[in-house]
C-alpha cells in the first residue's frame, strides 16, 4: 500500500446549493500505484471530474479521505499536473511562454528554462511555432502545448480530464498514440478520465467503470495488454475485444440510465 | 478556420485566402470612397445653404470655418487654448483612468466590498458627472485643477465598471490551472488577471475618450480664462457662429486623434487576439 501515489478511501461528495442538493459521488475507493496508468470511464455527468477536483485539492470530500503520497489532501496539490478538456493555455502568451510558465513560477534560471522549453517544443513537434499565439494554432496543437506545459515541470502524477474529448476522431488517435509514447518514456502516474471506452482500454493499465448519479466505481479491470502498444492496431487484438465487451456490458446500463434522465 | 502563417512562409499562398484578402481590401476602399462622398456632399450642402436659404449668422459656412481655423493656427492665437484643454484632458484621463483601474481590480477581487458598495456606485454613476462642475470650481478655483478633476470623474465610472467586469470575467479554469502549477496570488494577478481583463479595460478607455472631452469643455464653459470650451462659450456669447464651429472642428479632430491613440495602444497590448477574423466571409 505504501507504493500508491493516490489513494481514495470511501469518498463521498455532496453538493448543496440554493437550488440543488445532490450526491455527486459516493463510496469511491481507488488506489493508484506509482507509474500506473488508470482510466476511469463513465457517462457524462457522473462525477468523474468531481473526483479529479478532489484529488487536485480544488474541492474537498464530504466524507472519506483522499491521500496523496500518503498524506491527506488539504490544499491545492501543486505536485500534480492537471490537464482538462478545455484549453487552459493562456491566450496572451506565445507557445514558448505558455510552455515555460511553470518554470517561471519555480524561478528556474532563464538559460535553463529556455533550453528545457526548446526541447519540449521539439518533442511535441511544435518547432517553428514558438512565437505563435494560441489563437493562431489548430486545436490539436493547442492540446499539445497544454500537455507539454504540464510534463515540463515533472509533476508527481498527472490527472487528465477528457483531454482529447473535443478533437476529431483521427486527431484523437494521433494524440492517444503520442500519449502512449510519452507514458512509455516517462512512466508517469496517470489518472485519465474519459467517456470513450476504447480510449480507456487502449491507454490504461487498469480501467474503472463509473456508474452515473451518484457516481461510484462499479467495476475495475486490469487491461493486461503489453506495452509498447500500437494505438492503430490494438483495437483488433483479442484481449481488447473481450475486455471491451465485458466492460461495455457494465457501462451500457449507465449510459442508458443517463439518457433517460 | 486555421489562418496560420505557414502558407505564407513556405511561399505558396493559398488562393482562397488571397481572394478573401483582396475582397476585404476592395470593400475597405469602397467604404472609404462612400465616406468621402458623403462628407463632401454634406459640406457642399452646408456651403450652398448658407447665406442663400439660411442666414450665415445662424450656420456660418464651411469656408468661413476653415478660414477661421487656419487663422487661429497661423496667428498662434489658438495654441494656449489648445494646450489648456489638452492638458486638462490628458491629466484628467490619466488620473481618473489609473484610479478607476486600481479600484476596478480591488473591487473585482474583493467580492464583499463590491457587493456592499454596489447600490452607491450605481447611484453615483447615474448622476451626470459634469453637473459637479460648478462645485469643483467652488472648491478648486477657476484654474486647470477643477477641469482635471471633472475629466477624472467623468471618465472614472466607465473605466471602473469595465475593469470590474473584466476582473470578474476571468476564466476560473485558467486561474486554477496556474494555481495547480504553484502560481502565487501575485503571479496569478500579474500574469492571468491583468492580461485577461485588459480587453475590457481598453474598451472602457476607448469609450471614455469622448467623456474626457465633455468633461474638459464643459468645465471650461462654466468658468475659465482659456481653453477650447471657453473659446466656444465666448464665441457663442457674441453670436460668432463661425468661432463656435471652428472650436467644434478642433474638438472633433482632438477626439479622433485620441481615439486613434488608444486604439493603437490597444492593438499592441492585445496583439494575441485572433486577427484575420475581419477578413472572414
């Protein structure tokens, strides 16, 4: 147990506002080991993002505990990287200024910072676009900026909230492939939230199916497909098909439940 | 649509884009021609009407106004007045604007303060600031000070409310993403809130330019010893319509120049905003 980076113990989260009072997630138990890639898949609005916010310390559970590196999360967790579906690159900063912002916060000497920024921009295939503003980039390029902006400060773990949700199908595959490569190279601890079951299985070591309203983990499975994986071929493997079928069985009810709401 | 620079850089211009740009410029040229035509027609109509159908005493005439305008500058008579009005406007604008931006940021961050003072601010805003002119003259005499303060008050609210809104409209996701990276409050204020609010602030500044002119001129009309407002006031007192219009013409030019100045500043400060959209279909 000592080797789990993120540990979620019996976590409940209730939102009470003037208009509503509802349980967003209940009895969630999950522990993410170091260097592990875990994907949470579930219908939209099932509290997946709420869970990530709890881990990031942007919000607190009404019951239960979130531990990070063995310590309860009581304030914003600055050791994490958090990549959301929406672009959070700063529109008034150029690509290089955006990529280097965390190093700026950490007061890294300029020469070192510039060197690091250059190598990450190179890695993401954004060379030549250093001086571009986000408004001049395509959606996929902006996404890449967002990802390397997070990778560059070497966070202890990365939370990803449907990072490729807004991209078209082809671009999504390309980005997933890049993420797989990055994971193989860096072996970061990643918690990845998506509503796309195929994406979850292709990327993760373990896939957890989340139920809708209130959200909780319904089923959790080891993927057991060896790495390095080829995103374009993985879908045709037997293991992928079996797993997909099994998890879909469990996810299906949740999706239709969401529809009837 | 992806209007990046790559196509220009590798030397193979996109024909569709070229066509769009061409159409865009043609349209600009056409609009400007029509503008010129409209302006000249108005002036011609004025010139013809004057002295024929309407007494020149009432409406003067473009040639008379232009003559007076040139005369003022050629003799140097106009410069002290121009200097007075300009310095009132500039100082008032800078002081009022700086104060408004500062207050806007403070109230934007301190939600409780803003909420407490909200009705008072709205009430004050609905009072036309220039009405306070006579009071300022009572407090500060007939020199430049009361006009500067009048300009500052008239521009304050517009800039203040824009800054306030801009500060509140900052995308909370941007803020939390930087907080997660370890950004301090000061860092977030400097690198996220200020740039994000700047679009709103510039709109406020640009809209405040005419108010600065109103503040200065009205202040001078109440009581002064020089300035464009004083000049207009004096001219209308002796039924010198040409003088009134020559003064107005100067205000017009001043307004255009100041507006252009702020717009230039804005284009530079907000250069990160998507451009090329105006070329769209």
